C-alpha cells in the first residue's frame, strides 16, 4: 500500500514537471533556431507565467485544503484569491508601465538627432493613440485578460485537486469494500469447514456400525481432504485442476458407505495445462447435497457429476441425481451449504455465474447446474 502511494506521488510530480516545463519553454521551442529568438524579451515576460505557477501551487498546496474543503470557509478562499489576483495583476501592470516608459525615453533620445528616421507606425494606430483615454482602455483590457487567466488557473488547481481527492476517496472505498468482502469470505470459509467436516463425520459414523474396515479407510481419505480444506482453502482462488482432484477424492470417500443399489458416475473434462483459477470448495456443497438427497438405502438411486472447462475460461458443474428428500427429523448438514454457495458466488462472481436448480415434473430427478465465467460477465 505504501509503495503504491509513493508510486502515485512520483507520477503526479513527473506530470507537474513536464506540464510546467512545456508551459514555460514553449515560446523558446517555437522560435528555436530562428532569428526571432530574443532571450532578453523572454526573460522580461517570464514573470507572467511564473505568477501563474505561483497562484496555482499556492491554491493546490495550501489554500484549497485549508479553506475550500472546510465548512464556512469558501468566502475566505474566494476573498484571498481575489486579493492575490489583484496584487499580481497590479504588479504586472506596474512592471509593464515602467518598461514602456523606459522604452519611450530610449526611443525619444535615439530619434532626436535623426528625425527623418521615425518608426513606421500604422496610420490608424497613430490616430487612435491620440484619442482620449486610449491608453487607459488598453491597460484595462490587458489587466482584465491577466485576471481572467489567473482565475482560470485557480479553477484548474481546484479541479485537479478535487479530481485527485475523488480518486483517493474512491480508492479508499474500493479498499474498504475489498476488506469487507475478504472478511465475509473468511467468515463463510470458517462456517464451511465445520459444515463439511460434520457431514463427512456423519458418513463415517454410519460406516462404523456395519463395516469397520471401510470406516478406517474413510478416516484415511478424510485426512487427505482435510489437508486440502485447511491449507488450500486459505486462498481466494486455487487452480481448477487441484479443486477437481479434491472433488474426485471426496466422491471416492462418499462411495465407500453407499449400497450397491446406488450408481455414481463422475466425469472431469478439463483442458490440459490450463491455468484457470476457481474459488476453493465452491462446488462441494452441491455434491454434498446430491449425496444427501440423491441416495436411498432401499430404492435404486443414481448420482451423475460432470465438471467441464471450456476454452474461454468457463467452468460448468452439472449434477443430476435421483430425488429422495430427507425428512425434517434428519438434521445432518443442517442445510446451510447451499446458502453459503449463493453468498460466495455473489461476493466472488457477481454477474459472472448462472445457477439453475430444478426438480423434474415427476418429482424423481433433481438437477443442479452451476456455470461460472472466470474471465467475463455473463449476460442474463
């Protein structure tokens, strides 16, 4: 975070240097190499752009923060800028008048012995110079021009400062949202681990009653799954291939306790060498739900699980199973898994997923299909 702030400040500083360098040296760049380049004239006019810089940074670094962004201080901000602008314009006018009089004196002294070599001044301009108050009107026009330029400079400083403050506020808001999302995800994961463990222990408990050998094997398989849950689940995203391997191990563990009247099929169609990342344990609650509601101890049952990856980064998990809803007395799993899936999908893949769940018309088959686009928004 600190490195990012330093980087932004360096970029801001570089932009300021480049813009003001172009502003100050633009007249020289335009006349470079030509016979019209006059350094003394450029230096004489240099205080004008320097005054723009002065009022810009006086506002940008001090006045805007101290007065404009505080309540009941806007009038003070406007008044201070008005005084500064009038003072600068007055100073520029006094300097220009002094320079003009000095040039007039030098011209008069130079032209007295050579009256025939008078400067060629347009006739219309000589006539207008004789008009009353002509010089005063010209001075007022130049002062008005300078005042408007300085006001625009103040406006530029205000707009840049406000844009920067908005950007920083937006970055802080996004950071807070990210922190909030991560906290919610962590909370959901903390809920998911006990939920997953509870369902698996219930299955092992059922095995102990009629097959201790299978129960021992199930405990070994469970240790592999818990290793994944405890370590891989700490990341927001994991490789899809590792998540698929976890699902395979889970299916094998669940099959240990099933009767012969239950048929379980699984298909994994993943792209070889794919770098697709997926949220860990995002599909496991769907598969748990299939084993819970899709199997029966007395009736023929089936579960068909397909995990497919497509080239554009789309992952499809489709589960079709026979439908044997549990009674209210069966509290195994407590039914919080699917709600957790929905919350995690909204936090991680908002606008990037489609989740369809439905029971067939004859109430015999349940289908759940979750489509997640890891790269783009899905149009609904």
